[in-house]
């Protein structure tokens, strides 16, 4: 049984090039949340030519009202044809959901 290659890049959304077919690259539309997080960390090359937005949701951390914790991080790609692709990369980040940011706690 052939072991599937680990991709080294993410290509445009509907790419069907040889590299995508053999698994060296992955088309953006087929990219997993883990692969998108790897691209953001610089572990996979970005060949997409697509603008990305990153949306982070934070909540205040009680009992320290000056602190907040990370709830979720989404990556959004707005494609040229008006289609939007979204990935929740929260589980794949070095910063964990619920991690508190703000003044040191006593």
C-alpha cells in the first residue's frame, strides 16, 4: 500500500496540476484545517494567490476583567468568484483555547 505524501504547498482552490494529483500539493478547496494552520505557521507554502482573513474571538476572563481568553480562530478565504471558504484552526494553534492573556494573576 502506498503511503500518502505529506503536501509541501497549498495551491489555488480548483487546481488539478500533477503535484496536486500526486499529493505533493493540495488544492485550497480540499485543504484541511490542520493544513491551513501549517500554512499560517510557514510549514506549508502558500501558492493560492488568495487573500486570507483571520478572525479571533476573545472573551473577558472573570474574575480578572482586564484579562481575556481565546475562544476560537477562523481563517477565511474570499475567492474571486464570490465564494467564501472557512476553516476553524483553533485546535491546531500553539495558543490553546481558554489560555488567558492579560495582567499577571496573583
